[in-house]
């Protein structure tokens, strides 16, 4: 396949049927988002956030893009900004992986760290205060930007439907960080399958299930506040997965499937297998593997 730029191959990622022993003779399909050129599902979002900024007039020639991020959105934004030669400043809590921060810098972005204890709320506050000091700057703020769920409604949901050629989907399982992937994809799929269960995944230490907030090793999912997008859909369940269980499935995927998947993917698989025990036999579950384990090696993902 001949292409003229990398943006042409964002999306249309493979949907893999996992050849594993699933409870109740059900099937689990995983959308392999690490096959995007920037290595994660957030390549879709990076393009969408800048396109939305241009649409509303917030992004012009020379606009500085400023965004708080755990990493993958920053990589996606830095990649998307290259085509417009826009400077990018990414506000990243210190706790997130060295590899992701290195990739952001490699793409030309400036990385500004905030204290790990301040979490993503601290990064948001820093981004907003920095924007006040830089003329012609724009903070897309993925956590509130309508382009976030919209891009998954317009791309990921339709791709899943097409990949399965009309096969009934009984449940969609995806992690929530900003909530955009889960909400946008669920919204699209529930329009076609109103009875489909929508199940989001969080690590222990996230607050969706009412548990106490505390640090966790799983990156890319987990929230300090309920994403505002959640009021757009019906959420049937929240599955809370421990770090140990997620990392167990990360190792299993490498050893038995040959797939280098990140910790949020391990959590998604763990939640999908739990759900399969609860659903009727012969159910179809679709989940999302957002990124690769290679950007978490310094975090001991295979230790």
C-alpha cells in the first residue's frame, strides 16, 4: 500500500479474535490500536483535537498547543501538529512512563512535568495557567472537548461494526481515562444494538466504582473525577481490575498470543473474561487494546 503521509493510516486497525478459552463458549474480539503510526488509540484523538481547534478558530498559524496528558494523547497531538508546524507543550505528571515522554520529545514537543502527587488535576491547572502567559495558545483539554468522544463515534464504532460484518455484539468493554473512547464508541454501537452492555474498566485507585483514590501502576485509564461525557450514554457496569491482574494478562498476551499489549489492554482482557462468566453462552464481546507494552518497559511491565 502506497501512502503519501502517516495520517492516511491512522485508524482501520485490525480486530483480532482472541483464540483463548472464554467462559460460556463466548468470543472476545480486541481492536488492536497499537497498530496506529504513533502507537496508540490516541492518534485518532490528536488529529481530531487539532481539526476541531481549526474549525472553531482557536488554532491558527503558529498557535502553541498546550495539553495535560498521561502520554498517549500527547504523542497523538505532537504527531498531528507536525503537519501544521505548530509548537506543542505537553504537561505530564512525573509518574507516567519515561518512554512516552521520550517519544513526545522525539516528535518535537516540549514536555513539562508536574508533581506526581498532584495527578492529572495538577497537570490541567498547570496547562491552563501556562496558556494565560502565551499569546496565541490553545488548550484542547481532551477531558472536556466534544471532539474526543466524537472521533470514536465517527471512526472506531463504525470500524468495529464493519469488521464484524453485522454480527451481533452483546457487550463492549473499554477502559476510561478521559472517557472519550468508551463513550463515543458505545454511543455508536448502542444505536445499532440497543441491548448491548456497555462496560467500562478502571484500575483499583480510580473512583468510578466509589472506591478510594490512590496510586496505581496501570497507565492510560483511571479517573480522579467522573468524565463529563458519561451522561451521553447508558453505562451498565464498571469493572475494577487490580494492577497485578492486569499485568498478569499483559504477560499472558505476550507469551501465548505474541502480542505486546500495554497494561490497560491487560485490564480490558481481564474485565472481558470476568464479563463472559456473567453473559449468556455464545456471546460476543468486543474490547479495545489501546497501546503497546513497549512504552512501559521502564515500569517493569514484564518483571
